[in-house]
């Protein structure tokens, strides 16, 4: 019996381009870069995206690190 099924739809069913998303939403190059670095460019995001970090642990880690900056 299967416990989990993982669907990797990025680049197939949906196009995920975080930089383009931020450009469309923020229209401010400096702010786009800051937001990108804090989210999509973070180590937590890379680990989450690779499936090596749970969403809960990523949130705890990210929140803890950013609170001490």
C-alpha cells in the first residue's frame, strides 16, 4: 500500500519563476532583490524545495534566524 504520492508539477503543469513573479508584483528592483534573497534565495527554501526540510522545520528555522538579524 502507498503512503504518499508526490507530484512534481513545476515546469510541466505550471511555470514557476519567482523573479518574474516579484517583478510583476513589486515593480521595484531593490525590493525585488531583497524579497528574493530572504525567501527563494534562502537556505531554508533550497532545503524545502529539495524535500530535505519539512514545512514546519523550515518555518521555525527561518523565523529563528530572521529574528536575530
